[in-house]
């Protein structure tokens, strides 16, 4: 049996599950579909991976509790209160990375505000060449094309503002208490819920475009995270106790980010950084920063007027413009 | 007759010209090759475009004076005193743009120091989306891959240093008196002889690679320039009165640029900018700068410690990090 036949078989199983009011045994499903119980079990696992919530109980069998919400362009664009973010929304079932996809489209001329979303990423990218864990159908993998009239020195602010937009949405629309880890991680109770990857292209003095990738852990369960992430990552569903509409969340993030982006273009950096600081509580924390291969140890003093991290080190004050920050000891709790 | 047959016909004409000690009439060449005098005349024109120096005199005919030097990897690499610039030298007959070519290769993993050269560019790129005039076989169209450990704010310095490298070569190896027009044009007697296009790719805070394009007008004749360039561009051959080996010049530029690049990595910005200033004589010049759509009028005061241009304007002092500089009135002459 080739994998191209699996689709229709999964469809048939779904149909059979939908027809039942409650639990149905694997044996009965097998009879209906002309398959073994073992095959049914494997296919149920596949449906779960695709985001279907299926309960399974010994002796009772399976019950379809909830069908997944697919990413949907209309659901995102309907009533979207943006002027140019999301004017085009591209959705793919699977890509290597939405940032790579959007980058290629930007090189071909895709416009500012176009959004690229995928249900799954085979090579999700994190900052500094890292992998971004990208299980299918559960989370948001979104890349936005920006063509800011900004010198490269100000481009890092875009990542800060994107993380601020996500933090404001998590707080005001979902009642969470997010925390910004410089430069642009969003944490909840010390665990990462969102990461930002901004990739820029342009002449040395003048950025041509930025692809802003936003990865948000939405409905993934902690137990479905790889072991090494279980203690350091979380999701909206984990924190809220219920699943969240990804289309709704995409819409809210676009609506929150666009005005911040426009304000940056108007030179309102100070106000924007003040808003960022409302979620930034790293002052006093002991950190290790790896910047261009050098490790700097220090205590966070704050942010400068360009969004750089100011450290107090044994060698005196030091500004960090880029790099990887590991917090040895948080000064504030969440 | 298709164009694919022209190659062998040109080869035959070249062979015939090489066999002659002096001038040979178009008529005799035509008889030898079984072609009309008009065809011979057209083919001679083609050979000239390819860089052959062919004298033509009424009644005497044609004489092959000099064959063009082809770009040659061995000639460039032999005795090249660099540690990693030019460790690979790629040469193409024709590309759209060496920067686009090198950029694609860098995305695929080409290493720092790899050099991409072409005999011709069909879409040579200048700064700010402009076209770079790229006649075949006469000039240098070179792109170098750099993977600097620099924050984006310092990347513009690479263009400044590349132009400095070219200026130092023009002065010390060719006896010219070059002049740097900020940010990275090299002028001789007020006319452009070299332009630099640095294209960068990376995360917002950390550059992944820079493709540094260096275009040098080497053996092109002023009369072969488009009308709109004749008053504002020049070439080494025009200034020196004789042709110059492109392979030699490529080698010298790589040898001059590598130590500057290494010094930048060591943080010697101040010394490097002092060397740049030795060729920068814009102080006091009246300029118009277009930066992100705004036009600023001012008088050049100098350069700051990061290589930005400092202007005195009616609204007070102003730093320019990027943009297009038009000089209304030069304060210094060359």
C-alpha cells in the first residue's frame, strides 16, 4: 500500500468516527473499513498528529472529541483591522521554513505586509542557526515581509517590536502574564512561548526587506514536546487549559504589530521601547552573553535608547547589540 | 546562418589575421574565408567588442595588434599573497550579475573569500537599484563573499574599506591620484573609475554574509561608454594611456583588501578610517543627500568614528548613515 492511498483511508476512518455518537471499538471500525485493529490504531495515531482530538479507552475504543481548526485565509482576513499587514495571506500545508519561503518570495517581489503561514515546517528555523520545533497543525509558523525605510542599525528593533506585539496580545486578549527575554523571546512563567527570527536582506547601508518569522506555541501539549524542551517551553493551551484558535491569534498579532511598526517608521522609538520595557524585567539578572564567539558575563542594567542591552561587567559597562543571552539567575520572578 | 556558427567563423578570421605580419585587406580576408568584405567588417567589429585590438586603415585593411587577456584563475591565484581571499576563484563568461551569482552561492554555503568574476554582465547592478555599465572583456566585475563577525551597524564599513583598497592599489601600483567619494566610489580627476555594491544577508542583529561587488573600469575606452557616462566615468586605460592586465589588478585588489578586512575584525576602525580619510577630500563640499526619500542639503564636515558622513545643515549638524550623495560644489580639486 502506498502512502497516496492513506489519505482516502484516513478520510474513511474520520467519516466512521464522525458517525458515532460516543466511543466505538477498534474492532468495529476495522470491520467497517476492512482493516485490522492494528491498522486502525496506527491511523488514529496519524489523525492525532494532524490535530484531531481522539479519546481512546480500553475496552471502549475511540471517540472523536474535536476536529482541528485549519489555518484559513478568510478567517484571518475577515474583519482584520490592518491597513497593509495581511493584505495577502499565503497558507501552505508544509514548507521547509516559512522564513525561507517568504524570503524567496520577497526576492521575487512579494510586497510589504504579505503573510506566509504553514501548517507544518520540515526545517523550522530559530535564531542563530537553531532548529525551531514545528509539530504540524498545532502551532503558528508565520513569516511577514517588511520593507522598512530603516538603516540596518535600526532593523533589530523590528524583532523587539514583534515580540512586544505578541506579549501585548497574550496579556490583553488571553490574560497571560508574558515576560520579554531580550532580544525577542516571549516567556510565560519563565518558559518560552514565542520566538522571533528576523532575516534581513539589502545593501550594506540600506535594508531592502526583512522577513520577520514569528513562531508561537499554541495548542501543542507539553507531553508532545521533545524531552529537552519540556522544562523550557510552554504553549497557550498549556497555560490556559484549553485550545486556542490559531486564525484568531494570527489576526490579533497582525493587528497588534502593525501600529508598532508604523510608529517605528515615524521615529517613535522612545515610546516603543518604553512599552517594551513594561514586559522586560531582566534588570539585575545575571547573564552570560555570547556575542560573535566571545562570552561576556554580567548583570543586566537595562536597555539603551536603541534597544541594546546594557550590562555591568567586571571590565566596566558593556553594550550588547546582538547575541545569545543565557540567564544564570533571574532577579525578578514571574 | 545561426549565431552558433559565428564562433567558428570568428575563429577562422582570427587565425587569418594572426597569420599576417601587418595589414591585410578586407577583400583578401573575404576571399580566404569565402565571405563578403561587409561580413569581414562586421566580424572585425565583433572581435573588437571581445577585446581584440584591431587597427583598420583605408586601403590597407586590418591588422591584429593585441589579443585580449582573458580572466584566468591561475593568473590570479599564482603567487597571490592572501590567506583566504581568492582561495577559490570562479570565472564565468557571462552572468546576469556577479553579485547575484555570488549571493546564490553564498546561500548554498560558498565560503568566505571565494571570488566570482565574469567577462560580461547582462544585468550589472550598481548601488540603489541602479545599472552598472558592463561591456564584455574590458572591465572587472568581481564579487567576493565575506562572512564577517560584525553587527549590521558596522557592515557599511566593508564598502568603505573595499573602496580604500582599490584607491591604494590605483595610487601605489598605477601611480594614479584617486579620490574617495563617500561612501564608496573611487574617482580619478572627478570621474568614477570604481563602484562598490555590498549586499548583506543575515539575522537582524547578526550578518550571515556580505557579497561585496567591485566594479572597476579597466580597459574600456571613453568613446565606448554610453553618452551619459562619458563625462562622469573613466577607466585605467584612459587615465594611463595603455591597457592594464585585469588578472593583475584583481590580484592586487584582493591583496590590498584582505589586510584591511582583517584589521576591521580586530577592531582597528580608527586606523582604518584614518587611512580612508587620506583619500577623502569632501570636507567643505556642498552636497545633496537623498536618504530614505528625504533630501538633505548641507556642507560636509567630515566623517564620524563609524564612517558616517557629518553634514552642517541649516537645521544644525546631521549624520548620514546611508544614501545617495550628489556633490553640488567640490571644495577641493584633484
